[in-house]
C-alpha cells in the first residue's frame, strides 16, 4: 500500500494497549507506584515546572496543533503522490504511534494513580470493594458543620488582606503537607498556580475551575475565580499533584488541607461543603440549612451564581461528556459523577456513620 516506513508504530501501539488493558492490582499500584515511585517523579517534575511562571501546557497545546497541521499537510502530499489509501494509511500509523507514546508517558508520569486504592477504602480500613452508604443524617451533619464553620471564618467584606493565588499558595503549603501527613502520604512539591492563555476562555465557557497538566505535573487554575473559591480549587489541584487522581479523593484531601489552615482557607472549604450538600439533600432540608448561613455567605453564593452565568451550556455539556469518557477510560466507573462521591469520602474522613 505504501513504501513509506513509520518505524515502531505497531510495537508502540501494542505495548500501550497492553499496559492500559493490564488489570493492575490496586494494592500494588498503591504501595509501589503511588507511595514510592510517583512522589519522586512528582517532586522532580513539579519542582522543574515551578521554575517558570507561564503555563507549559500552552506551549504543548500550540506544539500539538502545529504537529497535527504538519501531519495533515504530509498526508495530503502523500495522497497526491501515491493515492488516497497510501496517504490515509501513513497518517493513521503516525497518529497511532503518537497517541501510544503519549498514553505511555501519561501512565508513567501520573495516570497510574487512577488504579490506586480509593481513599474511602483506606480511611474506613475496608476489606471489601463494596462502597459504604452515606445517610441523610451524615449529609445533614456535614452541612450543619459547614454552615457553622462558614459563619466564624468568613473574611471581612473589605477583603481580609491579600487573597491572590500566590498568597493562597504560600499560606496553603504548610497545611497541605499536614493533611498528607495525617493521611500517611509522603510530602509533595506544591504546584505554582498558573493561568493558561489558551485554556482560560474554554474554562470560562465550560465552567472548569482548574486542572493538572499530567505530562509535566503543573497546576493550572482559572484566574477569574472569586477569592473564596481559590483555596479549595488550588488545594484540589495540589491533591491531584499528590497522586489522588480520583476527583472525590482530591476534593476531600483539598478540604482537609484548607480546614487545617487559616480562616480564609477554612472558609473556602466550608463553602465547598455547603454547595455539595445543597445538591444532595431535599429542598426542605436545604432550606433549613440555608437559614443557618450568615448573610455574608449568602452574598458570596450570589456572587458565585453571577460568575457562573458566563458559562456556555453547549460548551459545558460537551466538555463534561468528553471528560466523562476520559474518566471512564481510566476505570473511573461513574465518570464525572465521581465528583459527587466527595460527601461519602468526607463522611469517612470525619468519622460519620456511613
């Protein structure tokens, strides 16, 4: 079909397929990769990415776009020289090789953390993979505690000092390491909070607050988040950097870190739980909890609602469907619904009945 050679495409593709399909034992990933190998990789790579103030992911995205353009131009040339079958076959092999290489790098650098033991299982000391249930009383207890906590930790309306990302990062670093220590996890290198020129418009339209670049282990945050959102979002991304790939686990670790910090950090954690529990309880129960909230907290929630009006429903729904497919391909059975499991993990973390 073609005399053009694409070296190693089938070998790399088979290797990637075998590694991704392999039924890695969760305990093996937890003990060997997540707790020993990965922390060494993370400290080195995040330490290196922290030395630059701009988002490396922007460079990678531009490079990827240029590479795709090069592939298409090359394929078009091959079609003209040797026919459509030859051109398409060469393009297919190159795409397979590139995808396989990226998949292997992704798994080695960060992705294997999806196969680790769930944090909820570790916290409960469970011997069964069957998840524990969370009762209405547990949810109500989390909501009431968060409402009470938000009243005493909310900063003054004049701003309460520096609440920039750099300030949040400086104040969060110590409590975050304390949270990892409480969970029996090794220390990590906190990621320098960066904003992406390329991704920020997409973040706004899709309702995304942040992400971790899994190829260089840098933390990307939305620069336009409200001050009370920033600590939990950054702590969540740092939890990903610490190897907690599961969204619920990352949120729980971020919550713990923020509650161990100063009032501004703790307030962010309390508001996060208020919002999570609001969507998990009946309207009548939520009205009871809402009555416990300070008027200042309600103003912050109204400001959050106003910020979210910038979302574009089509972009948001498409992004969530793509991310849902990504999570399921990494063996997160409930996809984007994994975010909602955070209340179950928090219940285990705080000693709820479960």
